[in-house]
C-alpha cells in the first residue's frame, strides 16, 4: 500500500472524541500540500500527493469500479455537521440541504458545532469529493454522485433534541431523493429512541440504503451502539492500512456488516484545508460511496440487494473464521467486485428487518380511550342481594344442621325414650299385679 512519507505529516491537531450521545469522532492532522515543481526525478510523472495518500482507491477496488461507473445519478445524504461551501472539491456536488439543529442555515451548508464543525465536510469528501482537477486533489469514492447536506448539532449547544434531529433529517433526506444515507455518529448505547423506529422505517420503505459507523474504541465505544444496532442498516467497522481491525478507530459487535479503512484518511475541511484523520466516521462514507456506485451500475436493484452485493463480495479479513465476524463483519469491502461480480438476488435485507423487530420488542399501541357520553344513561336497579351469613365452624351446629339434623334426631330420641319408659312402666305394673295375686293366695 502506498503511504505518505514522514516529511508530509505534521503534528496531530486535535482529538474530537465520541463520548456522549451526540458527537462524531475523528483524529485529525494536516494533510500534505501539493509537491513543488522539481521535487520529482526528471522524466518521471509527478503523482499528486493527495491522490497518492488515498490508498483505498486501489486497495479496495474503487478505481476498478470507476471503469463501470462513478456514481452519476445517485444522491448521498450526509446527516452530519454540514458540508462547507468553500472547498472546490464540493463545487457542483451538493444538490440541496437543510438544517435540523436550529443552529445552522436553511441550506445545511453552514457547519455547526464549536469543535467538530469540519466533521461533515470530511465525511462528504470521502463519499463524493470532486478533486481539484482530473488527477489532483481529494476525490471521493463516488465522485459523480450528488450530495445532500443535513446539518446536525451535537452536544449540549443544540437547540433541538438530538433524537429529533436525526428523525427529522432522515425524513427530509428521503423526501428529497436520497438513495443512500450516511450516519457517521454513535450514541454509545445499543438502544434507541422510539422516534427512530418510524424514521428508519420511512427510509427502508422508500428503498434507501442506510450506512452507519460502528464507533471507535478510542472514544469509549467498546461495543456498537445505535444507530449501528438498528436492524436493516449497513454497519461499517474500521481497519488500518494493512487491513487489520483498528485498535482505536473501530469497535466490535454482531451487527457489523463490512469493514473499510478508518486510519490515515484524507479529508477536506469546511475552509478547504486538508487533514489526515482516523475513525469509523470515515469508514462509513467510503462504503456509502460504494453503495452509490452499485446503485448507479445496477439501477434496477432495491436497497436489500445493494447491501447484499456489498457484503457478499467482501474479502476475508484478518484472523476472522466466522462470517459475520464481530470485528470485520463479512470482511473487507471491495468496490470493484460489488459493482461487477455476479451475485444471486435476495428477497430480504440480509442485515435484518426493523419492522419485525418492532413487532417483537415494542409494546402494541393501546386503543383510544372511550369518550364520555353527553347525557347520563339510566340503569335499572339491581335485585335485592341476599343477606350474607357468617361462616361458622364445622364443629358447631348450624341453622340447617339444627333444623334438618339435630331437632329431628332429638325428637326421635325423646320419643324412643318415652316409649322405652312406657314399656318399662307397663312391665313393672304387670309384675306388680302378678306379685299381688300370688300373695293373696
């Protein structure tokens, strides 16, 4: 792989860490300026150092895919901090935009955020940057695709709740013709707000490919968090330039779909300056660009089959033995194969169904409360209730046992006694009479 020489790298500028529910992540440093005349050997063609730094163009089959398409006719929505207006790399690339944070401008082109405002521009340049010339400047994976800029405010300064921003941004992107949506952000928790159910379903129902970043260990994400846990999205993990899982600029989880470069990435800032940066925030737009290439080359494919082509043509990665692997997913993404390989079609999204998940794990909606009647309704009185009786001990006589048991039995007993007494008296009288006759003789 081609690497930048030490002379063109400078000290790291800042770490924009994802630690809370609404921040993107990156580690940035200045990228090389164009080489001066005479710095190359006589007679040798001078390769633009910026293009030379984009090692993923060759190593991940992007230039091979360009032989078929460069993404013309496809729209990629970047839901992020906003795409800057100044860089020449974005001239003619941005087809529209909006702000959902309450901090930016209506066109979504004014970056928001005090520290990370360049993040959206870096992401957009990787997906569909135009370069500064035919062979110079930062170029994206799908350089003929159009971009939609949705500016989102991260952190406590946002005027609109973060979950609401994402939901509104998703719906706006779908309504404005997005074929691919990129979300280079994480909440660091596997669960998501119920408002996202409807927003992501809206995208899936309108045949949009949703690509999301897995998150970074270096910023505290040890496991993938939402939106990377939402069924149906294509979650992207990060690898270093050698294709090994990045120790800092990636994470792990069972929802990872594919892996892409997340280290030594070139990005265009909002003011046009170039940086080198790290993070799955950069791996995701590389895959979003590949999704755009696939959609341009195969306009008849639905979103499920676009995702299926990307994961089925991924190359084996690292020491992964199982597919999907918690570090690499289905492997290292291959743009050339995703565009040109023969892949059987599928009828369902291989990354899962959000609709099925909602049916299983969300509570069924309660019915509407009954409306009170305008006039009272007369109800007939209930019949007189029986007088309750106190339960007695089975060892003591009850009313029924006395009436039907003890009294008759007692009467019979008394009668028997009286009969017995009468018989005894009669016998005694007979005996007395007999004794009297005997004595008179």
